[in-house]
C-alpha cells in the first residue's frame, strides 16, 4: 500500500507542477490580451472598462501601418527565398548517408542554435563589408538566414518519412527526374513545405534582434516600431498589436493542423 501511496503522491506532484508551469507560461499572455481591450489610457488591473479603441489606434497611427507593410514584405520574401534554397537542399541531403551531407545539414540548421543578436550583428558587419549595407536587401538576406533552417528541417523530416518506392515506380514508368520531382516528390513533401513556410513567416514577422540592426526609415519592421513606441510612451495599443500577432499565429497553426496535421509535418522516421 505504501508503494501505491507514493505513486499517487508522485502523480499528484507531477500534475500540480505541470499545471503551475502552464499557468506561469500563459498568464502573462492572458494579461496582455485582456489589457488590449481596456478603455483606459494605461495598463492597469482590474480593467475599468472595455473598448476597442486601441485596435482602432493601430490603423490610425501611420508608423504602425508602414512597419506592418515592411514586415509582411520581408516575411513573405524571406519565406520564398528559404523555400527556393531549402527545398532542394533538404531533398539532396535528407537521405544521403555521407558525412559531408550530415555536416552541410548541421551547417544549414546552425542558426537555430545561435542567439539572434549574434546573427544580426554578424550579418550587419558582413553585409556592410560586401557593399550591401543597411538596406531592404540586407534585411531580407538576414531574415532568410534565420528562416532557412525551418524549411530545411521540416522538408527533410517529411522527405525521410516517404517511401523510395514511389520515386522508383515513377522512374520505371518513364518519368524523368524533373517529372518525378514535380508529380511525385513535391506532393509528398507539401505538408513539410507548408509547415516550414508557416514557421518561417512567423519567425520573420516577429523578429526583433536582427531587424533592429537594420533599422532605417525604409526598413523599420513592426517589432522595431513597437520597441521605439514603448521607449517614448506606453499605452495599450502595444497590447492590441501583440494580441493581433498572437491571433495570427494561432489561426495559422490551426489551419495548417486541420489541413495536414503538424505532427505529421515535423516528424520523420
């Protein structure tokens, strides 16, 4: 009986820890969401009244609109470039048993393990030395660097999980390599491409450390403008923007999960 009591006690402690952990992680997010609907000019609890005035503020403040446009352009551009580079790389490396393929894969995934601020500083220094400087192009290149691993990882994982027999059957039936890729491989890895593109877009759109190094009038992204806004004044419009960003991420994840299943897109054999 003592063993079962200890077992029940251990489960109770583990359950309490998990619940406390999730509360600790989600409570600040919940506070931000609630604060975005206040009618006051400052963040305070309890909420004195409810209003959508701070969501309207987003569309009245021109720097917000301009930075959203820049963030969308950079996010879509970086995702597209990451797909152009990452999809062929993932297909070429995913099933290769050679050591060099493993080394190249590790290199392509290395930005995931590096601090963003280090990547941003290094990109600024390098791109300035080669003549690109602080520009929209430089910001796009830097964002592509950090978005590429998400495409490579998800596509490689999906491709490893597909059977070679499909490609072999298509080749035996007379399909050339391009036809095999377009009609066989591409449909099979499409879930990985969609997942990687979603993660890539969200990482780029919400990125601050790298974007901050390339900030100038034509390249100010939304996170940079939000930080600058908070340095001079802090009102619930920041919370409203954060709520919209959170909603964008949730809607994207839910849609992709309904269409493909995120677990199937990110797990390989």
